[in-house]
C-alpha cells in the first residue's frame, strides 16, 4: 500500500546523478542507443527493474481534481523525458495522443485500465480496453491514441518514458486531446485532461465522430470528472453538466445501444467489440446508479417503487429506463405486468441471454454482476 503523500506537480526535473539508480539506468541506456525500436525500449525499461519505492518521491496523490491525474517530470533528456504519473481511484485521462512522440513505454505499479482507439476517415472507434497488470510494461508509437486510468479502489503510480530522437525538446508537445462532447480536438503541450483550461489550449479543430461505445465512455468519464471537480469548488469550464447527464440517459439515445448490440451480436456472441460494449455499458449503469443513489440517499435499500418515484422527477432518467421497458415488451413479447425494474446492465444480460440461446454459447460469468436487479416488484 503506497503512502498517501502530497506533492506539487511542478517539481524541477532532476539531474541524472540525483535520480534513483534504476532511473539512471534508463537514462544511460537511452543516451547510448542509436536505434529505438519498441522492443528495444521495452527491454530498457524491463532491465532497469524499477521498483515502487524508487519513484515514490515523485508521487502526487494530492493533485487538483481538474488535472485528472498527477504528473511529475522526473528527467528531461531533450530527445526523451521520464514522467511519473499518480492515479487515485477514479482518475482517468481524456482520449489523447502524444504529439511529436515517436516511441514510448509505460510501466504500471498497480492494475491500470488502458484503452486504444483508431481515428480514421472522420470516425473514432475503440479498438481495445484492458487491465494492465501490476508491473506490466506496454509500448506505444506515434500513431497510438489511448486513454489510461484507475478503475480500482487503491492508488498507484506509473512510469512513462516518451521520446523522439529527431527532436531536442518538447517530445510530447502538440498532443491532441479528444473532447467528444463538444466534437472538438484541442491541442496542447501539457496533460491530457478532461475540460482543458483555456490557457493550456493552443488550437481547436473538429474531432472525428465516435462510435457508440467510444462516445458512451467519454461521456461517463467526463461527467465523473466534472462532478469531482465541483465537490469543493464551482465548475468554471464550458460543459453543461446537466445537459451532459440528460444526453447520456435520454431515451432518444438508447436506440444506439440497441443498434450497436445487434450489430455486434450479428458477428459473434463473444467478439471483442461485444465485450467492449458490455464494459462501457456497465460504467454507464454504475454512473446512473450513483446519480439515483444521491437523489435517494436516505433509503439505502430502495425498492422499485421508491426508485421510480425519485426517477420520475428527472425526465432524462425516467425516459431512459422506460425506453428499455418498452423495448423488451415489444421485442420479446412479454407481459408488461411481469417486467422488473432493470438497469442497462440488466438489459445487456437479458440481451446476451437471448443471443446465447440462439447461437448455443455460454454466457460468461461476471459480465453482468455490477448492479443486479432492484428489489423484485411487478410493474403496473
């Protein structure tokens, strides 16, 4: 368990002789190299055998909430730099690339969530989302667009090395941060934060159109970050939190989920894209439950009636759930009086059950265990 220290994110980078021995090894190796393949970069990080205690002095567990995660420059080598990132529970980057960077590597010292994206022909899609295991090293090239964060309950650190042997400084400058809520890309030279401050934005350009899973998760993490920012201070950004929530849970959006799920099931019940959709819907369901829980904090054992009464005062949440009920009544020819209250995760479980019966495959355990059913009650 890491000690909860608070540091400034503006520490002056150390000279090589002041670095921990393991980081000195990385500096020495990079400065002696003449080629920089990703496998070679991986081996440099692996052979350095960096330990958590080596980088704990750079931790920034008390980073401001609007910065999304802690970041400290440990060493600036001109054509490369070594960064230490701090990830508290719930910390996530925005979707981003790394500007001028040509090669890089990340070593995580806790279970980190990492997603990769493809931006092509005016569209952006999620290629993969996975959990990097403690001490795992992953490499990246210039074309990588990704998002990293901490979806677990304990803080951890990560080591980032970025480089471009054709530059003498600013190897990650001019990075693109994708704001899919506004349909814009912002370019900057600093962190990959949600709701970037205006003074850190160099320019804006139109963003590619996201597919449904990519849009869904972006909205979820953006709402979560703004909510965390406003716990202590008024939000001064340009996003309208109420509109973000309404857009996320509006009944007019749920058909996109149904369309996406149907398309993925048409390929294979166990495809990567199906798993991605499942993963992102779980996060949306968790956020929905958090919002509803706050509205009804007095009764921690809400039954359907009390939940429905609370949701009925918020049109976007009420219509979102009602849309799913209507869909199931029509799609599966069930008796409306026997339908139970369910979240979008339960919708996904029932959909997977139906698809599983059709293609004679097993449902993977744990896919739909986030929220479960509300207390059983008939719908009248």
